[in-house]
C-alpha cells in the first residue's frame, strides 16, 4: 500500500486532518468517508487515482480525529456539504475537480449536487442513494416488503438516538461492519475508527450525524434534489441499505447518471473489491 501524506486544511473556524496522494498541482479528487469509518477507507482508491493524474485528498470529517469537533455540535448534512465546498476552496481546486462520497459522505455529495452542482466536474456516490429513494418501496404494494426489511435493517439509526449510546460503540461498530459487509476482515479499519473516535466527545460527535438529522435535519433531506450526473455504486450484498432500493430508484437519478449494482460485495465495496471499484470510478472521472 502506498502511504499517504498527512496534511492539515483550514476552513475558517474548522481545521481538518487529511490524507493525500499524488502531485499537489494535479486536479483535485476529494474523497469523503462515512460512518463508522475514516479517511483511511480510501487507502486503495487514493493512490490509484494519483496514478491516473489526480491529487486525491481524503479529509477526516468533522468530529473524527484529528479534525476538529464541530462548533455548536453542528453535524447536519448541510454542514458536511458546506465543509466539502470549503475544502474545495482551501485546496485551490477548480471546476475540473471530482467528489467521491461513501455512506454519509455519499449523502453529503448528493447535497452538493443539489446546492452547487457546478462546483465539481464529476461526482461519485456509493452505498447510500438520494434520500428520496427511501420512499420508493412505498409506491407499490408489491415492494412494501422491501420497505419493511429496510426498516429492520436500520435499527441502529434509532439505537444511536438513545442517551449515552456512544458508550456502546465498542461492540456496536464491529457489529455494523460485520453486518454491512459480511465476510470482510475489518480489523485494520476498526483500529483506525477507534483511533479517530478516541474519547467521549468524538464518539458523541459521530452519533450527532444521526441525532441531528432526526431532530432537525429531516426537512433538508426530504427537500434534497440532486442536479448533477453521478456514478452511483451499490454492493449487492450490502447489509446496511438494500440494493433493491437503489435499483428501484435508478431511473430517477439525475440525467446522465450511471448506476451499477456490484455483485460479490457489501456496504464497504471499495475495500472489499478495490480493483473493480477503482476501475469503475477512474473511468467515470476521466
């Protein structure tokens, strides 16, 4: 594995730690992780894109060390999308830049396509479709079982609302990795996650993404209207979000988008089969 540079980026009141690969003068590919994960999730894609002429930069999102905790506990999707736009500026990127997001990073990428679609030339989202896709199974009696199954699979979302549930992350996070990507050996990733979430404040921050969304961010999710073409990838074995929901919504993605249901992988598809996923992303970005 090609070791990344460790860099720091400032965006007004926030300071971010990040990993980077490639020529600093090359066009920027911003890679945004989700939960429960870190910037190290891009340890295969980053050097691959660097080899294709990109400067790949993977920040640790707000709350995940070594990045700052968010001021006033602001962890809404709009805050994360704002961070992406601020990081684009901090990196000196232009309209040739690319944005790749996974899990919460994918949700933030969808939000950027809705609010500033011209900021990036290319978008990639993985494992989480646009929020509007969640209601797609409710449109037909025949797909109601999909909706019911997804509700059961999303139990952790409600669990994360419980007071002091951050004390349970020691067993919850390994369970989610096992459930979401069955058969994948996540030991290296788990070590990185617990390093980034060291201390009660950071663990609480990771759950704020869920708590703030349920308490005050549902409106912005419902109103999200992606406006730019996106490569959307979803593992057929995803134990977090059903691939069937993504398939039901595929023809409603923004014009010019491309969708692939990838066999043999789960939620962390870019780690489970990096060669295949890297190639799909690299071809789309170029």
